């Protein structure tokens, strides 16, 4: 006779097996920013399109992602907000329990000048009062999928050529995909090197929305 508990935990193990891949975790992290085409995912993850398709097939088999076809392109999205919560929980557990993770975060993700990141609530208040310029330094497709209202889309790849457009009389706050994204730290370092007052928001748009703040969509 089949043990239902054993069967149930076998199904739990399916999820764990699929997640035991650096590339698949990276793809889920990218999809937490919004729906993306296979080609876009491959480019942003630094993978080939066939390899990306294979990883997405595994994720779809475990019901972690869903698909939509438009013409010749296949688009992927997270199956539900619970998948994003699972990914964040995995990251948080790793940070809490693995010294290697804490060391990497300290070396590469924390502000080198020791300034604390701006939290969501503080940024929300300062945005309403018009005290800051907010920069979304993610790729344009992620900005279009959802961004902080009033934020300027300035992908990290375009930052240097658009520095002259940024005001010098207000503080600039940059944000990207969340606490384990390097774009915002890189942006802040470049801005400060040009004499601009800049800080980063550690969290991403999903965290902003979870705190009850509105999210805008569409191209900037």
C-alpha cells in the first residue's frame, strides 16, 4: 500500500530538485521582475537560448512558471507570487545560515562608504514630498512591467551618457531588482564619483508594492 505521506514528500522533493540549479534560480530571479521572452532571459542570464529553454522546461514541469505564446515568441512568467516568496525565503535562509553568503554580501553588496540604504517607507515619504530623484536602473523591459511612480528609467548601461541630465540640487536614490542585485550599488558609486549625492534602496519594486505603495507600468 502506498504511503500518502511518502508520496507527498516526493512531490515536495520535485521542487527542491528543480531549484538545485544556479541557472534556474537566476531565471526565477529575473522572472520575479515580470514576464520575459526566452531570448531576453537568455541575454540577461548570460546563457544560450537552447540552454535557457531547457531550464525553463524544467521549471515549467514543476509548475513554477507559466507560458504565453505571441507570434513566434514564447513568454514566461512566475506561476504565482508564492514562487517569488519561495525564492526570497531561500535567499534569506542562505544569508542567515551560510557564512559564505554573508561574506559575499558584505564584500560586494553593502555600501562601501558605510551609508545605510534607504528603506521603502522612508523613500515613499520622500517621494511624496518631492525630496528625491528616483532612478530605476534595471533594463527597460523590467521598468515597463512595473516601477515606482515617478521613477526615471535609466538602465545602468546608459548611466554615464545621461549624467548631465541629472539634477545636482537633490539627492538621488537608485533601486534595481532587490537586495541581491548589484546594479543599484554600481549606479550609486558612479554617481558619487561625479559629485552627485546618491544612495540606494536595497529592496525592489515587489517589496515596495507589498508595503502598500502604488506601482506604475509602461515605458518611461
